[in-house]
């Protein structure tokens, strides 16, 4: 029809990475995505333009990098050292932090507690909520014992109106709960879609950088544990931090997936109480307070999470399998790593694990990824298999090779110092890990070369581990 607008052609978008295609495909062809979900049809989004009501391209002159003073914008220090550590030393002005986590893990509680910290310093905070009403947020603040002074609430989902209120209010910190609820009127798709989340995040990021005001955004998690929405949002923000918890435990662990201003290996430990989240400055002591010293299948390992050493408890349980293929269950340990360690322990150290169901868990909901945990896992398996408890004053760490040899791991001295601080007096580790002159006072170091030697030092077993356990010990043998 003459004079009518041409029909807008649809595009097909990947819901994981935002890849666009003019035709439908059964999978995303982007090499960095790897999604097997089909592309979904949507209308073509218009080019993103900053709102001229607050953005002026001429307001920021050109600046020479060598003339900039890094101390001109100091970090915002929070009262919680756990938060400061994860964020790299505090909140950087103008940074955009994406806080992700499963439903009910405590994201909204943590955001409100951060608002309380900023307001207690005499600064204003704008809390934008698209999921809860102001009265619901007030109920949470009463539970936390916070009256809400200098924290202003805005129930709005239109991102342009949110930016306008941010420009008018000029807060010290802005909180968005959550980014998936915001939408742009000039983007045709619904809230939570790839185009909407990407566009809303981009407009908030532009305002934060222009006004040097930090923004914390809450993000949803999918069923498989990944961040909901397009991955381009993770590339736009400065920090992506995950708040994790273990089922039926009160501990919450904050770790970074990305941090432009600090290390991604730092973790923060918190505990959920009736008054909200409380930081745990000494997680090793808190975790060991509930440990049963004479437990079978339990071994302590000093690990490094960023710049801090932690003493974690690795627990293992073996039981004769009643099915042709024994089960392997892990919690906090890499599954493929356990399969490798089981094969090495059976082949090189003589542990009869082929017909055993094996369950390995790290107490407290922590996740251990470094190879230093190999020796502790094998010792815990042997302790359960032979129904013999490891000495309660013993810690162990080291990497296990495919030939049954033990390999040294970095920063052995710091691991030993953490063990000494908590009162442990004996450690099994690979030879060459720590020089004799660097061993802290108060701990006996047992340096071994092979896995068989480590088993003998920990459990007092001989070299012939294929023989049956002594009478009274074989809890895993059928009567």
C-alpha cells in the first residue's frame, strides 16, 4: 500500500550471548557461545542513543593518561572487610557491579545492608526496586534493625525514568533490584529479554561512568547455575560477583567471576542470621568449630583463596556398591578430578576402590579447585576404606601425579602458618615444597615422595595395601 511503512523484518537472537541472525537457526553459531538452544524471533531493536536530557557529549574533555591522578577518586571503604576484599579494596567510583545468585540466597538483603553502610556515613542512596513494593522493603529493613535514614526508594521499571531520577537525585550509590525487571520503551521485546537487559545495562553504565557514581545491580541465575540474560551484560559491567550458598547451611560465599579493579580469586565469607548477613572474618575457625576430631574419612587441607589461606575439611565415604557401576558423588570437588584420583589410588597405591560407591564433600559449602587438595582427598578415601581415623592434629596438601608421585604446590609456608595458627602440629606434604629453614615453629613436617609413603605416614599402613584390613576395621566389607 502506497504511503504505508515497510514491514519491519524480524531478527533471530540467541538468548545466551545476543548473537543476531536474519534467519532462524537451531543453535548459536558464535564460537564463544556454545549454546545449543535455537535462536528466538524478535523485532529489530533500534540503535541505542543516550538520553539528551542528561547526557552531553561535550561535557567530558579529552584527557591525557599521564596527567590523570589515580588518587583523585578514592575508593569507598565499607565497614565489612570481607566486602572490601572481594571488591578489590572498596567500591570504585563510577563502577558497575553485577551481583548474581540463586533465589533466596540473600541478594536483596545484602544490597539493603550495603545501603545502610553508605547511609550511616551520611550519604544518600537510591534503591530502585522492580520486584518489591516500598512497604515490602521496609519490612526487611525492620528485620535488619535499620530505620532507613537517607535511603530513598523508587518502584520503577522504565530505565529512562530511572536514569532521570538518578540525574535529579545524584546519590552516592545506586542499587538496582533487579536488572531483569527493567525495560526500555523503544525496544520492542519484553522485560528480561536479551535486547532489554543489554540496553538497560548499557544506559545505566553510561550514566554511572559520566557521573562517577557506583551502581550495584542484582541479577538472576538460571537452573544450570549461570547468569541469566545475555553474556554481553557481563562484558559491560566492571565486576561480576556471585553470592553462593550450600543447601541447609547458613554460610554464604561471595566470589568474583570478573573484576577490573582487583583479583578474581578473592572470596568473602558471610553467615545468614535473623538480623541479615554477618561477615565471618576467620572462616577457618568457624568451620573447624563443628568438626568431630575422631571422624573417619575426614582430612584437613590448607588451601589458598586469593590472598587468604583457609583450612577446610574434606570428607569421604566409601561403601560396597550394590550396582554394576559404582556411583561417584562429589560436592565441592571437581568430578573428573575425583575419577582421576580414584584410578591413581587404585592402580598406584593399592586401594581397592573399584567396587566402592564414593562420596566426597567439602564441609561448609566451599568449593576446592586447586590441585593441592589431591592428597587430602586420597587420604580421606583411604581413611573411610580402612575405617581408620586420621590423627586430629594432622593436615595434608599436595598434588598427585598419574604415576602416584606427589608434586609440590606454591606458597607452602603460608599454608603451614595457617595450620600452626589454628593449633595443628603435623603436616604431610610433597618433598621440596618448603625449605627446612622456612618451616614455622610448632609443626612437624613429613615430606614424602609417593602416595604410598603418604598413606603409611597418615594411617600407619604398610606398602601392601591390597591386603584385607585387620579384624574389627573392615566397615566396608560384607559380613
